[in-house]
C-alpha cells in the first residue's frame, strides 16, 4: 500500500473551499474535489480544538480519551487544570501504527505535547509551551529543524498578540508565515525520512477566520471598508497560500492516498452574550452570596491581566507571575470563575466560557446539595427544557439547537470529568463570563463598545471538512454523516491495517466504489484502545504560556 498523507486544516470551512475552488482560487483543492470524495465532517460538542482533534486521532469519545477541553475539572474543588497529551488515555493513530512497525511523521497536531516516542518523528503542536521546551521526538530534531529552515520554527503564529495591539497587518503576516513554515517543515521531513503515514495541521486557517472574518464578510457589523481595502480578504489569502503549498507538497510525494480534514468549521461570531450563571440565578438554580466584593475582585483582576498583556513582553510577564505564590494564583483563578457563588444554595453552575452546566451533585462536588438519582434527573430535565426556550432578546428567535445530557454523547471511565449538560448553539463563543453585574440581563446583544473592542470576529461551526482521494475512492462523491471519530478507522483502512473493533468511529464506506470495497473489506481486530501516554503536568511557566495563548483566541474571557 502507498503511504497515507493526512492534511489537517484547523477550522477549515467546506463551504468556503467549494466556493473558492469553483471560482478558480484554489486549483489544488479543486482538483482533489473533482477526483475525490468530500463532505462535511461533524465535530464534537462543543466544537473546540482539544477534544475535536483528539477524538479524530483516537477514534473514541472524550469519555474514553479524557481530553474534553484544554482544561479539565479538578473534582476536589470548584476549579480546573490545564491538560495536554500526557492526559490522553487512548492511543493516537501514530501510536498504534508505531506499535505495528509502521513509520510515521507527525507535525503540529494539537494536544501532542509532550512529544511521545514514535517509530519516526513527532513535532508537537498547539499545546507546546514555547520554543524553549522539548517539543520534538527525537529531541535532536529540534535543532535540525532550525538548521533546515534557516530560521526559528513556528509553533503557533503570533496573530492574537498583534490583534490585541491593533496591528492587523502584523497578524496577517504571522498567519501567512505559519503556512510557509509548516509546509517547509513537512517537506523537509518527508524528504529525509521513510514514512508510511504523515499527518500535519495548519493552524492559520483557524486564526484567519477568528481574526479576519469581518474583512471577509462586508455585511459583518464590524466590517471596516478602509482596512479591507488595505489588507484585502485575509481569509482568502491564507486559503490560497495553503492551496499553493499543498500543490507543491503533492508534486513531491506523488499520487498517494490523501485525507484533508478539519476539526470544525468556521463562520461569523454571533454578536450576543449568554451569561449562564446569571441565567441559572434568574431561574433560582444558582445563588450568589450577599455583597459584591468577589465580583469586583474578579473584574479588576481580569482588567489587570489585560493591561499586563499589552505592557509587558511575554517572557517578562511569565517572570513576574513567579513572584506570586502558587496558592494565591490558585485562589484567584477559582475566584475569577465562580466569584460570589453561595454553594450551599446552588444546585447548578457553569464556568460560562463554554455552553456547559454542572449539577452541584452531592458526593461529587465539594459542597454538593443535589441528591443523585431522581432529584438529579429531574433537575437536568428542568434546566434542559428551560434552555431550549431561551430566546434572542432582540428577535425572539430560539438560540439553542439542542441540550445534550453527557451520557447521550460520551461514555467511558472519564465521564465524570465532563459537564452534566452540554448546550449546542450556532456560535459557541457567545457564551461569556459575566462581568460582575448580577442584575444585568443573562442574554443580551453586545454593546457598540464591545463590538468596537472585539479582536475575534469569526467562530467555530459544527461542520468541518472531509476530503478523500486515492485508489478505490469514488470521484466527485458527496459524503454525508461522517464524524470526527470516523477518521481514525478510515485512515487505518486506507493503509491496509486492521481496525480495532472497539472504536466509536467506523470506516467512511460511502466514499469507496462498492466493487473496490467488496474486494477489500475492512478487517477488524479485538485490540484494546485504552492506555495512552503517562500524565504530564505543566510547570507554572509552561501553564501561563498556554493560558496566554487560550486568552488570545478568546477561549478565556
């Protein structure tokens, strides 16, 4: 079998790809659409990077692989801790292939730090703390990359920082530079290593959507005609460069089986705020303590952190944080999330940055009050029913597509680290932390000032990209119903490998010619899928670097 190439385009939109391919902007992808099969790839709930990519590369849900988000609940207190690849509890595609003696090249896949030993090379991705960390396997590859590139490697572009500093030209340059460096790295590794499977992820497609959607869409309320005239459609520029670089790569590797995938899609950010703890309080399911000190402290801390990001260079900011004792930082972090909550009278709560709700369950939460069983089930039903009636304060239209109980989406040993209720909406970034005004509306349009202060204009969508090309695949086939967890078994099938029978995902058989499928039926094994890398906890400095990165993309705020 020919080697398999998996190209990850973070946050790529199938709608944009098809439209721009038809207009002649993306000749490489247009050719792949014509000779391959394509369709939407349904993301996880919520459709965020950490869970989505990990589900894709393990073939199982977050209750089994553990990485529900960039952070997970610390069930000993009302708080969270950062996660990384060391928490992953199921083997990734490259782990399994390495165990079977296949040679792999893995570059920039999110949630791959610290890099695990593989039969080949691995360059860790988004969750890497910085260039000073050991982000390659083998370790000496780090120096080789710097020499081969003739410049520093790029883990993530500095687009978020430059957008905060109101320098969109620099943000655009960072995005385009990341594309060039990513493909140059992959070409170097594929030229110099034998490989059976190569997978890499380009992050700029996601960053461009987050930071430049308002220039792409003239109807966006924050559209700036002068800036659009000066910068052009940055989103299109990034896609065109990806297409050009992909064409160069395919010219080198030849006609190999190919998967082009994204972890979620992209679209306009809804200019609305949903404050779930205020909403829960309005319904009597959450209570605040008397007084406003906790809220003012949280708001002041958030403002202080934002000013510090602009004033101090990043490394100096990390040094300053080390002057704070760890117990202070932990206490302030918990206060920032749940300032002023009266836990003895609170039956449900949210961290508000995601569309998730936890039940204050007795026996699980430190000060839980809701009994397991009938009381728990009735409360979940009442909250879900009320959420599904949530309306836009301007149009009156319903906001919530569906409220999921976690057991409907997840199973496995890490189910208790997943919120009890998950809220599916069109634009997930509308879930926002309330700024301390307990009397403010729980659902409201963003103010003109808030819109003017935005740096994130695009948002995630549930439908990503699946594009498949290679022997046996039906040219021009339109796919439907594919899920992220289906990529893992489909990749194994394309490589002629046995597929673990206990996966959540299944081979996307509709992409293949029936005759080919009949001659090459998928082979399944009873191989287990649990047991990932040993747990790795970030150092204080590493954790702060990741927190800064999350904040820049709007994941924390």
